[in-house]
C-alpha cells in the first residue's frame, strides 16, 4: 500500500464529512463556481506519517504561527468547485503538513492530481487555526461560503449596520440564540484573500464561532465541517425569514428584548 493510499484510508471519515458538507453548500446555492473553502486540522490522524524534503513535495512559504509547527491539515484545493469536492474529494482536496521550521509546508496527499494546490485562502485558514489553538478551543474545522441572504443583508446601508444586522438576525428566530448564545461576529469588507481580511476575521472570531463577511459571505469554525455548516445554516435561516417578511410588504415584529433575554436563562432546551 502506498503512503497516499494509507493517508486516504486514515482520513476516510474526515474526507466523507468534508465531501458531504461540500454537497450541502452546492445544494444551497452558496458555492458558485469555485466559491468557498474548507480546512480541517488532522494532526492527530496524521501523527504516524513520516515526511522529509527529499521524499515529499515542499512549498516554501513563511508561516508566522509558531503553534502550527508540524501540524497537518486537510484542505480543499485551489480553484476547485464544491460540487466536484462532493463527488470526487480525492481529486479536489489535499493534505499538507507545516514544517517544523515554519518555512513552508509539505504536500503529503493530493489524491490523484499531482498539480493540486491548497486553497488560495490558506493564509487566512492557518491564521484562524492558530487562533483556535492559542485559545485552546475545541474547533478543528473552518468553513467559508457565500450564503445568498446573508450577503444581501450586508448591503444594508447605515453606519451602525453591523450591530443592527446582528440584532435583527437574533430577533427573527429563537433557535439562533440557543445555538449561538455568544452572538455572531461581523467583519467589515476587506479584499478577498488579503491580509486585511484575515485580520478583521481573527478579531470577529476571537469571541464568536461565526463571522459574517460584509458583502462577501460568512466563515464559521466547528468541531467538524458539518458543525460549521450547521452554524452558518442557522444564521442564514434568520436572514431568510427577515427577507421573506420584507418581501411580503411588512417589517417583522421580531422577538422582544425580554423574549431574547428569557432564552438566555437556564432551561431544558440547550444547544448540543
């Protein structure tokens, strides 16, 4: 058995969950063309894999995160479409390991495509994974996608729209408060793939599990890709309800401050 085959077998559960999540994104209409990307920390599963610069493809790139040295990640490939990730994950995902010297990464597995490279948003993904480790959080997966209704709402005018939008979303459906009791982060618009976008995203995710990217999309962290998807799905559900009410010609009444406060009190129904 080759090392590539052994890695694919060792990561079979993670690959299946990533592929299923990619299918959900495509089915929702949140992944036009090659929109969106996913990464999962698989260091524990890859602890047995030997690697060296003489045997593995190595890419030089400065990694400014000391706590990621030697860590391994399963990531979607650059330019790949989520519908293809769902159907053929072995041709559209890769596994990389950060070098101990933080001067680049090894490509340990790229399915049956030798030209496949990790997502172009890799720098942002690594910065967020470094944040999760630094804060000793349990999330191992990061998901970025383009939910239609959420993006539409971020085009709402007004200087205070970030706070206003989050308040509106929570007022639309009680489950959102139960699922995300600490709120939702908001990252003001920055160019896609830029260091500036990574910076505002880190700030938003330092206290939250979901961050809305203004006029761009959304990013979430979870214990796996499925959990990250569920969080974004819940946030977008509130956006859908809000837009449905407006399309029907009326402003929604929304949950009152007292009703939202009541949801935060100890009760039988708690998020898992």
